[in-house]
C-alpha cells in the first residue's frame, strides 16, 4: 500500500472515531450502558439536549411587584404520572439577581411538580388496569395557566390526598362523619360546612396538597381549595389508591397575600 493510502486511512480513522461516538448521541434515547460510557463532551451534549427537548417556550417575563425581574418561568412538557388520569409537569424558575436597575444575571434554578387530573381520582383508580403509561392526552394539555394544575410533592401524595378528600366528602354528605372544626360564619355566611365540603371535590379549584403532622399510624393531608383549607386525618395506608379510615376533617379560611 502506498504512503498516500496509509495517510488516507489514518485520517479516516481520526474522523470516524468521534463520529462513532456521536452517532448514538444523535439518536433519541440511549441505553443506561451507553449513557454511562459517554465522554465528558458527549455527556454534556446529551444531557443538555435532553433537558431542552422537554422544556416549553418560557412564559412572558414580568416584574410583578418588584423593581426588577426576579425570575422567569418555564414548564416541562406534561407527561403521564403513572396513575390513570393524572398528568404531571414541572414548573421551573430561572432566578436572576443584580443591583437595582443593573443587568440581571442568572444564579439559580428551582423546580416544583404540578399535577392535573383528567377525571375524578376514584374514577381514575377504577380504570387503572386499562391505563397505559404512554397516554398522550397529557402532552396536549395547556400549561399556560396555573389552575387546574396544582402543586404537590409527587403523584403518590396527590392521588392519596384527593382520594381521601372524595371519601371524606361522601361520608360528610351521608351524615356518617362530622366536621370537627369549621367556623362557617367566618368562612362564608351563605354556606354550611357540609356544603363547602361537598363542593371541595371539584378539583378545578385545587391549588396545592401538603402533608401535615399526624400521630403514629395516621396520615394527614391539607388541601388548599380557592381560599379554603381542608385538613383530613386518616388511618395510615401503604396503598395510595386505598385510603384508610378517616378520623377527622377540619376546614379553615385563609387570606392569600400577593
């Protein structure tokens, strides 16, 4: 083989080596082994590419009540959560800082899970066996408005808390459970506590779900529903889709300060 031929082979080898690594990188979805084997440069490209692929267009940037822009919101594309009829996205905030009137510089990112039911929780559980994790209905949902998206730690807590809410509302309606604490004269003079509890199952007004302090062997969730907070304590259950016996229900009013 001629010297020119040897040189050509050497050059081609140098070109093919990085291309061979870049080829799987360019394909959507690598195996765990492929991801672990990526070089630092390829790893940088893959992870940042994957992050960009699930981010939607950032919302309009506003100052709010601040002198300067403090943050910019951007959402991930909604996906199926693993529970029937429950979708999830993440709300990311890119935080900015700088002197008053100076250029804004990014310094941190925060992410908060947001969830949304496509159907009542109990109905979603009933249809769980026929559910497919790859449900495409979630991806088509609008993320431009806060509600009916609500904040929760994860899909498991969202499902457990809302099922408890449905169960408690049904028991209150049937007269089988008394609301232990509810000053309806303060909350609203036009509705009884029982009526407010019945309306609470309309999850279009759900803002957030939080766990609350409970005794050993109990579970407690607080749910914010358009200015009213419903707290439910129940027997602990290790199955989020099968809530335990409800021990107490409390309703409180709070004022949202913006």
